[in-house]
C-alpha cells in the first residue's frame, strides 16, 4: 500500500508543476534601455568561448547600452588568445586577467566580484563561457525588472541534445528547471541559474556584493539566497524561448557525478523543504526497485505511470520554451530509467569523502 501512496504523491506533485507552468501567461512590458554589463567568468574555455562571444555580439540590445566583461581565471590554455582576437575591434567587449583572490573569495565567485567592480551598469547579466545565448537574451532579462522590487531575473538553460548521454542530460536539466520555476511561482524559491541570470545593481549592493557573501561552490544560489533573505527584493523566472540559453553536456559519468556533487555541496544550505523533496525523490526511485522485486507487473505499471506523468510535465515545458526535438520522443521514457540508475549512484558518490574537482582545482 505504501508504494501506491508514494507514487500517488509523486503523480500529484508532477501534475501540479505542469499545471503551474502551463497556466502562466506573462506579457513582457515595454521597456526603456538600461545600462547592462554581461559578466563571464572563464577558465580553460578555448573550445567554447568563441561561440559564446559571437552570440553576445549579435544581441538585439543597443550596443551603446551594454558591455561584456570576460574574466580569465588564470587559464592555462589559449583562452586569452581566443578572446583577445575576437574583441580587438569591439569597443564594448573587455578582457580582464584574474590572478589574485579578492579577500577569501575563490573560483567563479572571485572573478564575478572583481568584474562587478569594473562597471557601473545598472543590470548585471551573468552567463558562462560555454553558453550560447539567443539574440533576445539581454533584452528579455532587462524587461524582467519592470517592477522596482525585482532584484533577480532568471532564465532557462538546456543542454544541446547531441549524443545519447547529452540528450538525457538535456531532458534532466529541463525537468529540474521546470520544477524550480514552478516552485518560485508559488513562493517557494529554490535557486537561480548561474549561466542565465541578471541581478539589479541595487540588490547586489544591498548585500555588499560577492565579497561580503561567504564563498560557495554554487555562487549563483548563494547570491540568490542572500538577496531574498537579507533584502526586500524578489526574484522572477521568465520561462520563454526569448531568454533560453544552450550549453554543452558532460562527456562521462564520472564528470557528471563531479558536477552534481559540486551542486549538492554548494547547495547544502538549501531550504529544508528542498532537501525533503530530494529525499522524497530518492524514496521514489527506491520504490521503483522494490516494486520490481515484488512484482514485474507492478513495476511495469509504475514505470508506465511515472513516464506518463513526467511526459505531461515535459509537454508543458517544451511548449512554453518552444524547443521540440525529435530525440526527446525516446528520451522522455528512457529518462525514467535514467532517474532510477543515476539518483542512487549520485547519493552514494555524494557521501563518499572525495573532494570536488572543478576547473582543475579541488575544493
């Protein structure tokens, strides 16, 4: 009986998320140009950063109102050469070599803190070197600040669905970003997305900037949390194809585990209800294993049911973001197996006493 109860709760949860995403109707208001600075922290990104810079150079936002600051976190490859060659004739693009830490800050948080001091822009848009933005990205994020009480605006990012493992990762990212967006809409904020977010300068200053926030491996969540906790500013998630970014997937299971462990360690301060939700999802996967042991027919019924409810949520996500892809037809049902296999493995890897490796550094 308890298996059916857990499954029923899961089904209700997923359907509620799908409905929340589906019924939202947000018209972006008219806007006036604000000065914008795009901040990019990069380390050893010679393979990806050119595509990122090219996409930013084609933004439909007036060039006289935005600038791009690239902070090179002591790269050991040809990142500097690639960046400098691209921006040599672009007055609104700036390269900064980062060689020292600002106080106790490290890694991406340190780079972003130093870049924020280089500009007086009203809006700080933050993305990563391995991101490709749509030309409407800046324009759409800026429009999210039409209300003076909004301090952070988020967008969605998905992985380029190319290759079996990357296709499943892409579905996974959309699944959890849809959940994060839905939770924010009902007043239960989880996190921002560090490769697709904008922060109002006033909100950033209100918490003293990154240098007055303790170091975290998930600097996006830390800034998001501190602004919502210590100020009266709110957050908004614009769920639209106009500000949906594309990135690249992880090439191996080991690197995937390292990435997810970093996210979990950085998010150790997540609200209790989020950890409760994650624990519940672990219980759902355990339930699937136990149902298989108990009865093949019961497992088949739960598997089909879980896939069906996940599909309802995905249809809502795909429709809102307008990103249909033929490979997702098979990826959505296979995603049920993906969850069963990788969530327990991730749990085991997370509790092992192994340091997090990030950009050739250990934390």
